[in-house]
C-alpha cells in the first residue's frame, strides 16, 4: 500500500471543510429543560441542573471514547502487523 501525501491532504481538507461550513445554529436546550432548570435553581437544591450537566458531559465524552478505542485498536493492529513483517 503506497502512501500518497497529496490524496491525504485533499481528504483532510475536504473533511475539515465539511465541519467548518456544515454546522448549523442550534439552541443549547429545549424550552422544557430550560424551564425545569430555572425552577430548580429557585429551590437552592439544583439537582435537576446537576443531572442535566452530568448528562451533557456523558454525551460529550462518548464520541471521544469510541474514537479513541477505535484508534487504539488500529494502532495496535498496525504495530502487530509491522512486527511480523
């Protein structure tokens, strides 16, 4: 398998341009979630807000964990194949 730097640069630039120009403007929370958090902040307990923040962090971490595990799998497979050759 021949490594071609030109094709790799083209692929990376296309993928990065999709991320830059393909984003949409969205709201951070739905109105019901926002109302629930605002009402819980009046009670000084703020358990709903903490739960919502934990859920956001969980959803944020999952893609990075999956991508990291996939990348590590490919890395170790490549490293193992390179040792046998």
